[in-house]
C-alpha cells in the first residue's frame, strides 16, 4: 500500500486467527502457525501473534503446547510497577538465538498537534529504560511532581533558581 515491503505482520489475537477454531487443539494451532509461515514465505515479513496468558496465576501460557514448541521466540510483556507505569519485556522461549536481556519500558502518549476538527492528534511511543536508569529510578510520585511544578512556577515568577531548605 505504501510502496514498501512489509517487515512485520501483527495478528491480534491468536484466537482470532483460528477462525472459530480451538486454541487448545494442536491441529487448529498448527494451521494458524502454518498460515504465518506462508505469510513469511510470500512477503519476507516476520509474523507476530498477540496471545494473552491465562487469567489465573497457574500458568503464563494457554492453548496447545504446540505454541510453546513451534514458534521461534516468545516475547512476554507484562506490567511490573503499575503505579510508575513500568512494563517489562522478556524472552522466556528463544528457539535458535541467545536469550534477550529483560528490558523495561514506559508507554507514552505524545501530543503531535490538533486535527482540523479540534481533536488532539497523538502517537503512542515506547521509552526504553536503560539498565542504569532502572537502578537509579528518577520517577517522581504524583505528589513530588506537584511540588516540582510549584517550584518551577515560583522560579518563573520570582526569577530565583536557587532554593534554600531549612
């Protein structure tokens, strides 16, 4: 459509790709995986299935065990500190490559502008957090952010940029 070859095809979700099939049925799961391989052969693009874990804590995986054995890599994305908006991606299954180091990130919604209708135009971006930043987390709590904003406003009004605490 855009004159560029596809590099990644995302199928959201795996259960929808089954067309009414059962994700616990190995033959149904195999058909979806074979379909993904056909997409890769035809386009050269990687295929990523979005697949959700079980609702309970008994397992991270649901569906046929074929999903664990016949895929090249599993990327697990989970919230690790919801109050700070931190998430992490890990690779619990890597078929032929070295395991990827766990990586933390935050999802940001960036305002790009305003549409002709007056609606906000936004983009969702990922801010990867370096290992050193994880050790020295400088994320402010809502109360700390409020204090910082008040100090910034005070500095703008008074022209003072140095504060003395007593």
